[in-house]
C-alpha cells in the first residue's frame, strides 16, 4: 500500500497559492483601510496647538497723513517748478492719465515741470479722502482747484487757460519703506457741475 505524499510540484503550487491568497487579502485590507474616512481634527478647540497669527495692526492715520502730505508736495512741485520734489513723489513706473485723456510717464512729467510748461497762482487740494488698502497700498481722491493756471501749447506760442476744478485719483504704494505715487488720473469738472455740486 502506498501512503499519499504530495509531489514536490504540488507542494510548490500549494505554497504559491496560499502566498498569493495571503497577499491578496493583505492588499484588500490595506486598500479598504485607505478608503475609510478619517475624522478631521477639530479646529475650534481652545487648547488647539495650531493658531492663526493675529492680523498686523495698520496705522491708517499715519498712512493717510503721509499720502495727503505727498499730494500737497506734488501740487507745490508743479506750481513752483520743483522737478526734484516731483521726482521724489512719483515712482519711476508711474502711469498718468491727464485731464485731456492723454497719458504720460515720469520722465515727461519731470521735463514739463522743469520747463514750467504749466504755471499758476495756486493749486489747492480740497477734500482729500484716503483709502488705506493695506500697510503698503493706498489711494486718495479729492478735488484740485487751480487759480490763474496757464499751460503752454507744444510747438506754439499759445497758452491754454487751465484754471478750474479737477477730480483726481492717485494711487500710492510703499516700496522699500518709501511712499510714492504709482498711478494718477485727473478729470476736469465741468463749470455747470461745479456751480451745482
């Protein structure tokens, strides 16, 4: 009588099948564990180690005062033909929209101020209102009142009367600790509108 012992090939096959089934079960368990939702840690707990930093306090009054001071310096620079003061107020990359709709850059503005293309008895900044956007950005709106203003017409002996009121919007940015105008737009106020505000 022969006692049954599995042949070596059968043993190897059986061992491989058991290993394959065990690996399959292990992989299935791991995949199922990875697919289960894990509860998110609570975010409102008072004893939470993760805290958001407090927002930085912005001194809006100081920014408003600085921007208004720069507006007055800029107007005085144009009135007095002070190109150096204008250079300090305007950023090198300033974008300017003039009252007639034309555009200009810092170099053109400085050149016109030096040449005293525009003259006036006074340029008053009225009702400036500063909006502080953050610690490095702000804009100011208001009215400019020019008295006895004259502008030379290029390539001509003529002058234009630029006396009157203008609305302005100037955008300021603090770069390397210094506030400068980076954009400016000026719009004339029609005489009828000026009489009936």
